[in-house]
C-alpha cells in the first residue's frame, strides 16, 4: 500500500492564484507566475479540430479555434 498524496480541494485566491489543500494536511498557495512554470508538464484542455463555445471564464484568453 502506498501513501500517495492527493489534492483534496482547490480554491481560487484573488485574480491570479489558487490555494491547494493536500491529503497529508498541508496547504499551499500558487500564483499565476508559478503555475506558468508548470506549463511544459500540462495537458491541453481543448482538443484540436473541435470548436468550443465562447467562454467568459479564464479560458477566454485562449487563441480562438477555427470553426471550419
């Protein structure tokens, strides 16, 4: 049996941060600059070739997809 640490909750902290609570009892805050450093390790949340409706969320600053 492994003691894998898991994310329990993620809360938005202002306009540019999140607070993450882990199963080992620790809590940490991240700001956008720190999250951008993780970019090479992230997976895309949108699949190429699929048209998505416009969003008013933080994703609205993504490049628009072709509707062809």
